[in-house]
């Protein structure tokens, strides 16, 4: 269906992007000597943007499917509200109902995956910073001697 096709397209774009980045990394010296940085940067950014469009589409599809196909969270919420009202004898007020509604939204939003996502982002951000520092290195002397490289 839609999800499989979008996931397949996103995977193809991610693979293409990874391949392009690998090609750029393996040819950094030639790119710097030839002054082709802008051309490769444009191609990589375009490829990444295409991948991100499909990733967002995949996310929207998964969010729609999760809300429609995950009755367990709704059932648990209904049981909690029922126990609160029937077993404990607490009247259901608008504020209590709003609180349950917010909690239900949090459960549907997979809030428990947030710490893992933050850790993954931090690792990726650090790797990108190291890679950017590597690309920003300036060669001294123009002879291609690796020992003469310094940061620009």
C-alpha cells in the first residue's frame, strides 16, 4: 500500500544520499583542488531535501495509522476513567476529562521514545560537527602533504 511504497521510496533516497556523501568524502582533496564545493553541496542538499520530503510523508502516514490502529491505548484510558468515576466515586469534571484527554494524546504520541530520540540526535549532531570540521580544514603549501594540514 501507500506506506510500503513511501517507505521504499524513502529508503531509495536515503541510500542514494548515503552513496553521494561517501563519494564526496572519498574525493575531498580533488573537490577542494578543483573548487567544486558548491556543485557537490547543491547536489547533496537537493538529495537530502527529497529524502526529507518522503520521510515527512512516511511520518504522516504512520501517525494516521497509529491513531486508527492502536485501540489498546484507548481501551486502557477508558478503563482508567471508568475506575476513577465508578470505583472511586469521583465525579467526572471538565478539568478531569481534559487531563485524561492530554494523557491519552501523550500515549498516542509515543512520548516514551523521546529520550532515545534526543540521544540519537545528539550523536548525529556531534558526528556532523566533526565532519564539518574535517571539510573546513585548509591545506598549507598546496603540495598535498597531509602533515601540513591545519584548521581554517
